[in-house]
């Protein structure tokens, strides 16, 4: 095998390794942002919760179908709670 092919394989290995690390970092970031969104939701900070969940969705990770469905469903729950909270404040004396 020519030496230049070995070097090319060696560089590709590190490229794949770097891509893997980037995806793993994004996955941990996704989990962290999603948990922050849930915490904001529990604290009734609905705008911040929606921002966090939308940020998690925008990472565009190769996730399982169940994981992909979690964030948009959570956004809908937060939107509904936000509207109910605004309506509650509007009719309160």
C-alpha cells in the first residue's frame, strides 16, 4: 500500500473522530438545554422554556424518533400553559 494512502486513511480517521465528538457534544448540549426548558416550565417561566426548547430543536441532531418527538410536544405543552396563564391573568381582578 502506498504511503500516501495510509496518510489519507489516517487523516480520515481523525476527521470521523472529530465529527463523532462534535455530535456527542451537541447531544449533551441538547440534553442540557432540554432540561433547562423543563425547569423553566416548572417555574412557570414559559417564554424562557419555549426559547430553550426551540434552541434544542434547532441543533438538528440525528436522534431517535421518540427523542425527535419530545421537544415539539413539549413546546406545544408550554404554549398551551402560557396561553392559559395569560388568560388567567386577564380575567383576574
